[in-house]
């Protein structure tokens, strides 16, 4: 059985206002970097339920959100690629509930058990939307702050 592991590998450098995923209690939450500190630490802003939170955390608890999405086990389907610290596993079949936890089977014959509301990082295979080669989210931010030459 493969456990959903917390990554301990060094994280990539981050930038202020960068969308990231934050590992909190064995689940991933969407967050935004607000400050990059020395020593590999970053300050992030995220929602815990409906409560806005700010935390300064070690960089290994944070991963860039670009190219990945968060899903609960109930949202996983056959073929989804779940990201682990040491590689990517492909979901073999739809997960099922067993004793209050989701069982996620992988094509390599292993499986993982997840708490009902835990979220995992999945490779986002949707086509990226760009404006003049720039990701749409960044383009909209620039348009909203009027940094674009008109």
C-alpha cells in the first residue's frame, strides 16, 4: 500500500503572489505566497475551511500550483495521475470507501488510503489558456492593475 507522503525534498524557489499548494495535515490546500524569506521559508495565505489564514512555513511544505490541481479521492477517476514526493502514480480504477477511508488503486498494483476530505495533487491535463503566450491568470492580473500598454 502506498501512503500519501509529505514531500521532504527541497522545493523550487517561489515568488510573491505565486499560486501554490500547501501541505497541511496530510492534505493539500490552495494558497498564495505572500513573502519569500531567507532559509527556505515562505509566508503563504490560504483558507482553512472558510477562515483566512496566514502562515510562515518551510519551503518543503509548499509546491507550485501551476500544472497541477487538487482533488479529493471521490473526484479521482481511472487514468488520473497522482503526484507523490518520489514520482507519479496512475489511478487504475475509481476509488471506493472502506471503513471510512477512500482506497485508491494504482496501475502498479499498489493502493493508498485517504481520509474522506483529504486532497491530493493531480497532474492537470487540461490545455492551458494563454493571452499572447502569458498564462490567463497573469494576463488578467495585469489587465486589472492596468500595467498593460494600451
